[in-house]
């Protein structure tokens, strides 16, 4: 595991978000390389952050601008940082925590999850 907060020991509530997606718009102010994975599925979401899995490698504290697409089709741009990383050895990827700095999720979580 990469040093940081272990997502398995977190105690605050995170809700699954079926069909919620993300798109990376910039990393540390730079547009991401087109050859790298830019989109994916959000595993869980809260007002202040989310968890996502990808084969792409990020560093702790990377600053990311992302578009979050909720399951009802609404979307919003948000800016945040990578706050933890867990290596997924079974699938050869990583699971990241994304802590929102600006652009907090505006919707009621209970209506965004099914």
C-alpha cells in the first residue's frame, strides 16, 4: 500500500453511487495525457469527496479538476486533491480518495443513489 490514509479504516459514511462517473479535466494544472485513462466509475460519494478506481497512477496531494456525472445525468465541475491511495493488486490498479476543495457536491445524496 502507498503511504496515506487506509480507506478500509475510515469510519465516516460513504454511500455507493451506482452509475456515477468522473472525468479528469486537469492534474496539477495540466491537461491529462490523452493516452491515459481520463474517465471512470465512482465507487462511493459524499458531499465532501469520493472514491474511485483506475489503472492510472496519481500521487498523494495531486490537485485535480474533475467533472462528476451523477446517475440522473446532472454534472458539475469540482476541484480537489488525492488524499489516499490503495493499491489493488488483484486488478493491477489503484483506488483513490478524492477530497473536494471547491465545488462540493450540491445534491442531496439520498436522491443520487439507487
